[in-house]
């Protein structure tokens, strides 16, 4: 399979996982090897395709910068299986579709899906899009409620806001200092934000 020669580590991990899911089927081997983007795109719309096939096709299209993968990758970014979310975020970051940041912001701020917000938050930070800071502030504000169970999401927001270094985040990061699980990360994040002159 010559295509595997230049595949990055995330694709190696994904192909190994999906090889097992597919039972190392001939259909799997064909999808990994094909260079035909139209064929990969057809997997996303054809009825009755297994999830592993759709994920593999969407991931490969995403890495190729083919925007036909966008909707499938956004669905996978919000999947209950964290490994699928990781792979989708990786492909979306490389897809270059202008809709990606809006979609990631919508997923990150959806309280009904907050259990799956970790990867959308991280993707927003990676994209550095205009939507990133407002979405992370909104998500973090909600996580500062007493006994909120989504500590990893809150921590990702704090770290992400520090990475983005936007002064709009100062207030919510100061509020995060009062939460022992977030305080250390909030101090580091605040240190990265320029102080007003």
C-alpha cells in the first residue's frame, strides 16, 4: 500500500483501528489504497456503508483538502467515541474549510453535548479563528458552576485561552482562579495575556 508511506501518525493510528473494526476486509484494504477522491466521496453518501468506511473516507478526504468531507467530519467530531473525535479534529484542522470554526464553536458551546466538547475546544484553539475566544469564554463560564463534572473541558478552555492570549479572556480566567482544579492553569494562562497599558 504505497499511500501509507507519507501518512502521518494520526492516520497510522486511525487505519490500524479501522482495520480491526472492518475485520481487515478487502473493502477496507481498497479504501486505504485508492487515490480516487470521487470514490471516497461516494462512500459518504452511499446507503448502508459501515461507520468505519465513512470515517476512513472522510478522514482521507479531509487530509486531501476535499470539502466534501466536511459534514461527515463534523458529525464524527461530536461522536461518543473519543478516538473518532480525535481523528475528525485532526482532519478538520487540515481541511481548510471556512465553516469549520463555526461548527466547532457550535459544538463546544452546546450544553446538551458538553460531554463531547473537549475536541471541539481544542480544535478551536488550533484554528485560531475569530469564533474561538468567544466560544471558549462561554464554555468556561458554564463550567465554573459549583460541582460541574466537566473538569477536562474547563481545563482545555483555560489552557486554550492562555494560548490564544486575548485580553477578552481576562475576566473569566480571573474567576477560574477560585477553582482549585483550574487555578494553576489559570495563573499560567493569565501570564500569557498582555496587560492593558
